[in-house]
C-alpha cells in the first residue's frame, strides 16, 4: 500500500509551477503540479497518454487550437504526442497521471 496527499506539504514557486512526484504504482507515476495564479506551462507534448485532474483552482488548458477552462473536479485525458499548454487562473493544484514509462524529469524540464 502507498499513500500520498495532494494537499499536504504544498510548495508554490514564485516564478514557475512546482512539480512533485507523489507516488509510483505498477502502471503510473502520480505527479502533483502546483501553480500560482498566472503561471504557465508552455506548449509541450508527452510520448504517452496522460490524465489530468484539477484538484483545486482553475486553469485554461490549450489543445488543438482550442482553450478549455477546467475547474476543480474536472478531469481530462489526452493521447500521447498531442501538443498542449496550461495557464493557471487561480492558485491551483493539479494531479497528473503519467505512464510508468514516462519520466518526471521531462515534466520538470517544461516548467524551468
């Protein structure tokens, strides 16, 4: 059994989103992304499918030339190799489920 918390030990960075690996399962890596209002994750893509849950806050999620406003409780699934970007409209906590084959360092590189 593994236990992690999306709301404990939050670390907001002033100049960029914060990325933290919460736990790994046999199939996924569960990541917490913490964004202050106005922070961006530039356009990027992942080699594997992802699932994003908005645990707290509100973001604009850009994909395929459209912007979807996602709020607390919303979940979105995306295939691999699809360009997307995020902008936080409020202080936000995002849960990102990555394939076990993906690399957390890749996500960290997007926010630096």
